[in-house]
C-alpha cells in the first residue's frame, strides 16, 4: 500500500531500490496472478473519507490525534493544529462544541424492475448483487462537502436501487443488454472518490437505477516487459495496482491524490492527472488503448502500435466521458521501470511570487522533478501545524532553524512559502537533477529545507480529506477545487480567486474568517495547475451547504474570468455543468450531445454529468 514516506533516500532503498531487472525483464508477455483479497484491516468507511481505522479526533489532552497506525502521523498528538485553525478562522471552535450526526440517514425505497432483476439474478452469483440500503446509499454519492453533509445531516432523495458486482467483461455486456431491453439506468462506480457529484443520481430519474461496481474487475490481464505495456481491468484500485506492478519491477507512475482508493477506470473517465505527471505524464499520455461497452456495442480495436493515424479515435472520446457513454472495462497502459532512486526535497522562498518565478525558470530549463508543489503561506503554516510536538534537542534544533530562516535569510513568517519536490530516476539522473534545481533556486533566494520536510509536505496529500471530515464535526465545511492557467495569468488568478472568496464571505456576514489557500501542483510549458482549498464556519447559518455552493460558484466564475480552465483533473460532473456554455460554443455542445445520442440513444447511462441545466438529457 502506498504510504506517505518517512525519508527520501531511505524509501528509495526500501521500496524502489530495484537497480536489477524485474523477474520478467526481457521475457515475453505474461499474466500475473490475481491480486489478493482486500484484507479486513483495509476496509473503507461509508460515512467519511478513507480507511475505517483512520480518523482525526480530539485526545483527552485536548490535542488532535490521528487514530490508527497507517500513516507517519498516526498515533501522534498534534498540539498546534486546533490553535492554528482557531487563529486562522478567528473563531474559538471549542472541542466540546460538536455537530453530532446519525448515519445512515433514511434511504429512499428501491424502485423495482422485475424483469431486469430476474436477468441480474440469472447472470450473477448471489453475493454479486445487493439491495441493502447502506450499500445503495454509498453508491449514490461521492465526496463533495455537499454529499458528505447530506448523508450526515440530511438525506439523499435518490440513490441506486440495486448494486451489482460484475467480475468478467461478459457480465458487463450482458448487464448493458439487459438494461437496454428493460429500460434501466446504469451508473458505473469505481472508487467512489468523485468530488464533482458525478455519482449523484438525478432526482427526476423514474426508471430503476443500477450501480455497476467495478471493483471485482481488478486484474492485470497481461504485462509485456519488452514493449513496456500492460492490459489492466478498469476496477483495479490505485494502491493495489501500484504494489502489484512493483513486484515485477515496473510502474505506471500515475499517483493522483486519491490513489489509495480510486481506480484505473475512474482515472480514464475523469481525464485524471497525478502527482508525478512531470515524469510519467497525465492519464491521456499513459493510456494506449481502452475497451468500452456501450448500448450500441463494444468500442475496441484489434492490434496495438506505438502510434496510429486512423482518423477519428474513440479513445479520445472516452477520456473524460464521466460515465455518460458506457462502461470502461479495461485499458492498455504504458509502463516504466521502477526508479533506482527516489529523493525528496524542499525549498523555502521569501514569498509566493518568487516561488512561481522559480517554477517558471525550472520548467523551461528541462530539469523538472517527477513532482513539484509550491504551497502559499497559509498552506505552509497549515503543514507546520501538522507537526508533532518537539522535545529535548528537537526543540533547540527547531529554534535554531527558525532563527536561520527569519534572522539570517530575512524571510517574513507571514510571507514565506515552501516548495516540495520528488526526484525519481537512476541515482546519477536524480543527483544531477537535484544539483540543477537547487542551483536555480539559489537565484531566487531559495533555501534548501531538507528531504524530511519534503516528505512531510506530501503527508498533507493523504491527510487533508480526513481533516475535512474532522472539522465538519465542528461546524466547518471545507472542499477543494482546481484549475489550470497560463503562466502569465497564474499570480493574478490565485490572488483574485482568494479575494473573491473573502469578499463573498464578508458579503454574507458569515462567522469569523474563511480558510482560503492554494498551491501550484503540476507544471506545463504553457502554464500551471492550481489547487484551492476553501472552508468556512457555519454555526447558526441557514442551509450552510447551499451557502457554500454559492461561494464556490463565485470562485469558479472568478477562475474563468481570470483565464483558468473549468477543471484540470476533477472533471465536470454536475456541479460544474452550468459553466459549460461559457467555455464551449453551442456547436461544440451539440457535438457532445450527438455523440452521446449515437452511442446511447435511449439514455441508459443517465448519470446526468456534463449536462447543461438549460438543456437536460431526455429521461429514457
């Protein structure tokens, strides 16, 4: 399982130190054994993000603690986290003042289509379908703040009526045929990590809704070490897939923030990006071929070449399709040798503007590390608040380091920012890249802050969703959104979006101050991806999730006004669909609609994603 690292070089030796070829290097195509069953210890929670054994809570001491043993932070008290949140949001947020909830909420009764259910029971084993209310509920939502709030403090008015667990592609073919014959709606389900309401069932859907859970189609069908390719079923979960490929000395290199829970099919359907995109590419760079089952038949090709010029390519239509066209069953992807070395690093800069200037030069120098993240001052302080308490010599060391940064270097604690780095490749490549990157950083007053701080910075990736659920218990709603933007507009967009959220918060006379922060997460020759986090305290606020949605819509409006994209890697889903007319001509939207109608004329895949509210898809 992928875990936040303890240290750069040590991790390279422990997990990635395969300097020797894998066991099948140079051999022909082969089929690995299926992945082992998911152990009970890795059970996922239905009511909060992540593993059931992991959550933030308040210890008897009054400090926040991460329960469980899964991450480096687990079992460690974090005395600075709550005080920092209170200071930032300018609210007392007493630990005893909680917002209790009951789970599960009342689940709507299941609609029945007897003929379709008969077909399901004749096709699948008894343990491969379910109408259990809690199972249906979990398959009817993703992880937006709105959805998580509703399953705790409200209800979902429409959820799937049955959940099925196919284990073969032929099961998918038969299910789609049965749904077409009996007029049933199908919604594909991967890891359930969507943050665009892509999994929410349309309230006005009158037909029976069947959620197709892909987790049992999780096998690596073959690995071709000579040509560095693999064919993998769409339900393969990121953490398991990464570990299984590593056994053969290879990797996809695709690590989105949700890699512990999201699936290959979900990555393709949402047009995903990962932390190490700089080295390995985005999902569109990694996918060589894809199979999709639609109501009008299978989309598949015979043969696979390094590149083709064959006219219209269905693969490009499937990327980002978000469950509207059919069910992705498998894909052929690129593979890379496991890196010989993996080093973490971090650099402090006096302010965000200087950090962005460094990123710009580094990007065009040809020395991009596998992953680069520049966090603003608020997020830098947030990561510092996640540090455990120091004692003994560590206290002295911490004071000494702070003096160096603030007194000697002259950095303002309220302006300074941090950049975290991951270098991967051969040891020679990594060391040469480190030398070039740190030399560029010196030109921008960058101060190397060590591999341990770099590794710690990436812990925030795995912890922030757990923190989101923790603060929801204390009347705080929080969510993320992202965009990409040209270099020339990046700073203006970051500042304008933050200011817009502060203004929207003040306009509504909401309690305290909002939490607003951003980081630059992926780099391109032409621009950057920017990731925002926004939170506000809602005690005493009527309909708080609606208020949150209004402010997030305003932020998205500002993103587009400043030249940003509608999404970089989360997708459109339902919460961004109203913005589609602002980024597409009517003719482009008509092309999308007609493609949908050609592949799914009866709207069997009626998830409602990417549908402009002014022109809804027909319901059957």
